[in-house]
C-alpha cells in the first residue's frame, strides 16, 4: 500500500458534517488509486462489479479529478489557517476571502473546471453579501490592525481597499470614545456631566464646566487617534514580525490602537480552539474523576495547554543529546 509518514493510508469517506471531507476523500483516492485497483483486481470473481468500476476509470477522468482537487485545495488551506490556536486568526478572515476569490478567478484550461469555479465563486459572493462580511466593522478593523495586511495589498479592488479602511478607522474612533481604558492609558480622566432641571445655579455651572471639559477631552482624544492612525499606517515593520508581538512592543507608540488590538485580535475565527479544549477537558473530567473542583480543572487545563510546547522542546533536546552521545 502507498505510504506517507511511514503509515498505511486508508480511503477517506465524504461526511457532510465534516469540513473539506469531499476534498480529503478525492485527494486520498488519487494517492492510493493504483493500490485500490491492485487489491480489487486480486480478489475473487465475487468482486466483478467492483473490478469493472475501478478498471473503467480513464486517464483523462483521473486528470479531471486532479483539477477538482486543486480547485478545492485553497478552501482546505483557509480552513486550516483559520482554525489555528497559536496566532491571531480574526485578522485573517477577510484576507482569506481575498485569497479564495483570487484563486477562483484563475482561469484553467478545462470547461468543467471553469464551471466549477464559477459556481464556487457565485456561492462565495452570495454568502459575503448575505452576511455583509466585507462590511463588518470588527473584521475590517482586525484586518487593518494586522501590520502585514494593513495596506490591504491582497485586494485587487481599490474600492474594497478604501471602503474596508474607512470602516476600520471609524471602528477605532468609536472604540476610543466608548472605552474608558483608552483614556486611562493616555492619562486622561473623564468627568461625567449630569443635568437636572431641579439643580441650582451652582451645580448648573459645574455641569457646564464638566460638559466643556468632556468636549475638550473628546477633541484631544480624536486628535490623538488621528495621529496614531497616521503613524501606524506609515510605520516600518520588520519582515516576519508577528501581529501580537508588534502590538505588545508598540504600547508606548500606539496606546489607543493597542487597546483596540487587545479586543479585535484576540477573537478566534472559528470555534475549533474551544472545541479542542472541550475534548481535552472530557479526558480530564470523567466518571472516576467527577469530584474535581472547578478551580482544579482550570489549573489542569492551563498546564495541559501551556506545557505542551515545553514538553515537546524537552523531548527534542533529549533526543538530540542521545544522538550526540
């Protein structure tokens, strides 16, 4: 049988509830097709119908399957990327859409593949319009606050670039006004004004002063936000700088933008990370460990997730030491 990573490969079935299962089924079928054909043809006459089917495949049909697999491959890649746990994924959603649109717009010398591309592209556009993904302020802001994609160079439409950037900037400004943390980071305190028809002139004067102060603070905040946005757009970022690392090291330069980044960049694009934690949790809390307290479970899960890399590095160092010896 064909081998990959020293393991035997088995056929994969298409499961409607599993992401990319059709792609995985076709890809595996092409890899082990010759082995499947050999095994079936070596069977008794009871498998004549299966023999006729497997032997009926022509080279051009297999080539067509290869084309279909390559058309579906970008969707599989996007799913893998958006399901990551060790990096920010919210900023990759709109970028992934640009990537898929570009791939589906690439012309192939095959009529059937062209039709498939058109169907997939139409379906993608339908859901983009239905859920207004490219107009979602949160996602637009997440994309803009990823230093690698802030200039939206992956979009071929100048209108899309301009619109997404405008939505992102409006979101940043709105966030700055509505979150007290932003003011605290910039050493600006907010005094809330109160008004009532029954207050005397003394308190009325105080309210007027507070309103004027609040107006001044809002004006200063708006000015500072504009300055940070201009600096961020024009700043030079070293290649291969991780998104979260950039914002961690740029707190002094962009105190307001960092507060927005803390919110939009820590959101996950899919539920995969949380589902993996649920699965790992079920291995820790079961019938014979049902008296664990919530705090104990939390600590166990923390250690499980954060020590995984440490253990892997330790095992790798041990293996290297043994090899050296």
